[in-house]
C-alpha cells in the first residue's frame, strides 16, 4: 500500500495532450491515500491520524506555504491567479446574494424567524456535525430546512436560489470563525466519517478518477489552465460565486459537478453521500478560518 509520504515522492507534473490527461506515474491514480476503513487487520487510521497525515503531505508538497493558507484554494499556490482573484474581491459579485440572504433571514417564517434557530446568524462554524440522536450528519442547509419545518413552513429546494442565499448570508457573518469539528468517536459518527473518506478516495466514472486523484496526488499541477487545489480548505469558502455559473452555488453543487466531470452520476444535494463527504472534508480542515462566500472561476 502506498503511503502519503510515498505519494509525495511519486508525484510528477501532469500534461494535457489532445484533451487526454497524461501522467508520468499512472500508479498514483490508483494508490490509496488514506487507510481504508474496511482493510482487514488491527491497524486502522483514526480521524486525527488522517488529519495529521494529510497536513504533513501538503507541508512536504508545498514547502513555505502554511497549511492554513489553503483556505484560499488554488490561489494559495498560484500567485498570479491569486493577485487577479484579490482584484475581483474588491467588488465581489456575491454581495447581492448576501444582501438578499440577509433579507430572507430577517423575514418571518410562520410564527418564528431564522434568528430563533440561528441567533444572529454567525453559526456556520458549528456545521457540519454528527447528530447522535438522528444518527446522521447535519449540515447548515439541512438545519435551515429543519428550522422551517419547526415553524410549519415547507422546506426549500436544495437546488433553489433561496437556500443558497440564506447560506451565503450566514457564511458572510461567520467569517473568520475557526473550523473545529469534533473528532468522530461514536461508532455511528465514525461510520459517517469513514463513508466520506471512502467516497473521497474511491475512483469512479469513465475517467476512473477519485477526488484524491486531483486534490491530493496531483495538487499543485495544472489541469488545462488551472492549478489543482489541496483538499484542506475546500470547505472554507462556500457558497461560492463561480464566474462560469454567474451565480452563487453550494458546496454540494460543486461535488455534483466534479462527479459529472469524471463521467460519474452525481448524487442529490444533501444526500447522505455528500453530507458524509462534507463531514470528512470539514474535519480534515480543522484549524482553518472560514472565509466565504468567495469568488471562483
């Protein structure tokens, strides 16, 4: 089995020839990144061991770049693109969505308000978490619909604009909170965490890629004109305004698009699969500050 240390030594630049991705070491695409939870034997990596290993991997791969800098995604490792991004942030196109989200947040829902559930709204740092009573991962978007149900209102479509704008406002007022997901410890929480971890490391689709193929083994290499970002920090800046979307979109929308790009069928937004994936990615990003919404290409 390859280790993270071995992978950092194997990694080589990736090139694009006629639309086909060419790797110097094909083995890295199939190499396991994290200890597989179902592997027989007495040694299974704990969540804290996963987090330490992935941080160490990026410290070796990007010497001189603090792990916390990956809150800015690929802009942490692409100086020129980062400068262009900062210029866009001077007049961010997501401001309208944040303002609309604030209006929605302050609009009564039945006999209550969102503030009855979320106080002043600065709560993004509390999500996701594993709810032991429900035996499932609760994300911010799930909690928004729980709040609506509490006051007898219909739930919002997870693909709709309203829930994205609400989450954009909550993300905005939660900026600079430090991600601090409790380490999964119960059997049910570990199952959810390991499901997300397995999803991230499993190859799928016509291209036979895993999430880790691009964002662990090949992080820092170019795919067409863009540098591939590191896994840590992926969750810090959502929802994002993507220039190709011309709108603000959720983390799960991005998950779905990544699945489609490798030729795999996407899961529904807020499905258990994507919520567990978010749980895993957020846990390994512990210690990074939230800085959403943000702009991405």
